[in-house]
C-alpha cells in the first residue's frame, strides 16, 4: 500500500529553500528545464527517477516539482517506494510558483 504524498504550497517551499533544508528535484523534460526552473533544483526527468541514485539520505526532505504537479506526484511516489521518508510534491508545480511567489518565472 502506498502512503499518500504530502503536498506543499509554493510559499512553504520558498520558506524551506531559504533555510536550505530541502532537496529540490525537477522531474520535467530538458526542454522545459531550459525554458524555466526554480533556482537550486536538480533535473531528473520523471522517466529516470526510478533508475537514478538520488544524492540524499532517506530522512532528508525532498520536494519534487513539474509543470502543474502531476508528474512530480508520481515521481514522489517512486521515491517513497525507494525508502525516502520525507518526500513532498509541489502543489500546482512551477506554474503555481510563478503565480504565488516569483512572477519572473515564465509560464507555459
């Protein structure tokens, strides 16, 4: 049985990033990453999450994000199955970040 992935808001993510207390994983494709990204993120496309050695301890906080939050939710579930305990999904994805905290992030 899968544990439901907890969602965090863009404002909560901003607070955590200011404290440097989170590993941020962008699960979009390279072309999306090239267009815009959240500073400090690491790109691991969703199709590669299961096969990538994530550089984090199992109890570190990890936040996944994508364009609107659907692919990143799936990626977060994969990380939970791999044993990571504190995995979150950015509710609304990078679009919500543009709307709620950083309008300089281009929307697409």
